[in-house]
C-alpha cells in the first residue's frame, strides 16, 4: 500500500460490508450533492443520503456500491462510512434501481414512526420554549 492512499471501511449496523486498502479516490452523495475525497484532503465528516458510492483502487478499478443514508468520517488516510444498508454490484443501472426501490421508499411503519417522532419533538420544543419564557 502506498502511504499516500486511503483505507476505506464500509460498516452496516451489524457487520463490516467492505474493507479496502490503497484506495485512490472516493465519491459519495450528501444533501448538498456529490463530493469527492482524495488522500490528502482535510479531515471531514459528512451526512450521506441514499445513492451510489464510488471508490477506485489500482487492483479493482472503479467499484460502485448502493448505500442508504449514513455518515462518512475521514481522518488522515482512513475513511469510515457507516450506513443502514448497502448493495454491491458492477451494473450501475441495477444499483440505481436498487437505491430507488429499497432505500428511497419508506415503508408504512417507517412513515408512522417518523410522524410520531416529529410530533413528540414538536411537543417537547413547545414545552421547552414555554418553560424558558416563564423564567
């Protein structure tokens, strides 16, 4: 491994999905759009959205991975990506279809849970604001 290349680890909630050394570049998607990482980029943290993660090594070439939402952390030459789900594969159109079908469509129970959580958060914030106003 060249000391100037990156180490990549893609984590799922209960296992390591992929682990690569000697990574030349990484492209990921955030809410603000796609961004790239090269080995000498400053350390950073980014929130990822469902999309296609691309990384390149000398031995594998370009590798495409469909990822669900998650977090990317770059420290030095180490890049850690933690996502809810990931699907590997070479066919880019199938991966894009997987992202659309599996990651972007919320199940009915997920929508209900998010709705309840939003109501709880709103109620908490309103009570907290009222408490602050009374003081």
